[in-house]
């Protein structure tokens, strides 16, 4: 499998803008584990193999157990997630699918109950950002694992 093109080389300013969002998210009050769980779930929903691979490895490197990684796709049925993580995942799913009526008041209220306004703003930004990254990954057919160096397995 070969990627269709390298947008980072052809439109470096676009990638620089995306990485500025990532820098904001890294410094935000949103817990890193929650951020990566949201990135993984949205990437699963969007069918972005590159991002699913990346965020699974990111979570593993943060010490997340296999049970949680394997259960992100079935988080509603699995007992491994906190109420705050569940609220974030529910918001991520509704904001990714949007549907006819967007995000429901119930899902928004639940997320608002677990996150203060600055953290909730970061969560919304995280959801929008990973959806944009997934559009790059799926459209360009980015190759899973290509973000890690063969020798170390670390992200490039």
C-alpha cells in the first residue's frame, strides 16, 4: 500500500496549522488519556487505519491495558471506562456522525457535567481535529505503522 501523496510536503502550511491544534490540545486541561481515547474512537468510526494504529500505540505507551484498548470500539458495553470518559466518547461519536439533529442535548449535558468549560472546549477541539486528521488519512490512504521508525517502534 502506498499513500496517494504527501500533503505535508505539498501543503506544509496546512500541516503546520493542524500541528498548532495538536500543540494546543497537548497543553489543554483535557486529560491525555481521554484525548487519546477520543482520537482512537473517532478514528475507528471514520475507518482511518493509520490513526487507529497510531492512537492505539499512543495509549499503550501511556500504560493503558489491553482490555481498555480492545474495548474502545464497544465502550458502552465494557466496564473499563470512567463516567467522564464515557461522556467524552459519547460526545465524540455524536459530533463525528452529526446526523440530522447534531449533538443531542442529553449528550452535551452529560459532557458538561464532567468537564468545565475550558476542558469541554478542548474536547470539542479534539473531536474536530481528529476528524480532520482522519480525512487526510483516509483520503490519502496513509499506511498504518509508517509513523513509527522500524528500529525503535517510536513515533516519528
